[in-house]
């Protein structure tokens, strides 16, 4: 029993440590476009909630990630549950780090962002897939689609 408790503690420690870096409190006031422009290039984390059809955008401010804004997802595919393999038409679930080189302005969909699936957690669980994006056009075959105005 003691070994199981230790194993669970080790398994959950990264989650607890990472959770402390995020501040889930909503912005006190709506964030202006000008302020968002000032934050361009800052590290971000995206958290997506399928059932709620919500994308939360966290931006690194100092040593913590602060919730910058929440956006509505207009469409995703495959229902609830994680994406497990290429071709299952499911949209991934989890935290994904987005770097500047993951922006895909040449995509056939409006302002596409490669979310970086699979991340380390996904790979550790044997999940695979590629070219999973957040984009406009409200059409999904495994991606998270937003309206064009929503992704602006």
C-alpha cells in the first residue's frame, strides 16, 4: 500500500507543480486589443474544454501564466475523450505549448495554429497524430475550429 501511495504521489507531483504556475482567475477587466498586441511573442499555454466548447489562453507574465482570455470553439470533431491515433477524427485534449513557428498563415484554413499534438503526455500514453490545428472557418476533421472573427 505504501508503494502505491508513493507511486501516485510521484505521478501527480508534476500536475500539482504545473498547476501552481497557472492563475485561473479571470481577467479583472476585459483585455484590450492594444494590450494583447503588447503581449505578442510572450510564451502562452492553451487549455481547451471540449464539452464547454471553450479555449482558454494563458500568457506568461513574470513567473506565472495568467488567464488572458477565453474564446468559444465553434466546432470540433470526434466527441468527448482524447485523440488516440492518427485518423480517428478526434480532437486532442490537454495543455499545449504554442511557439511562433507553429503559426501557419499558409494553411488553407484561416489563421491556423499547430497546437503541438502530441505533447509529452500524449506520447507517453501512445497517442499519435499530426497537423492538429486551431483555425477559423468553423470546419473540423480533428482540429478545433473557431469563427474567423473569433480567431482574430
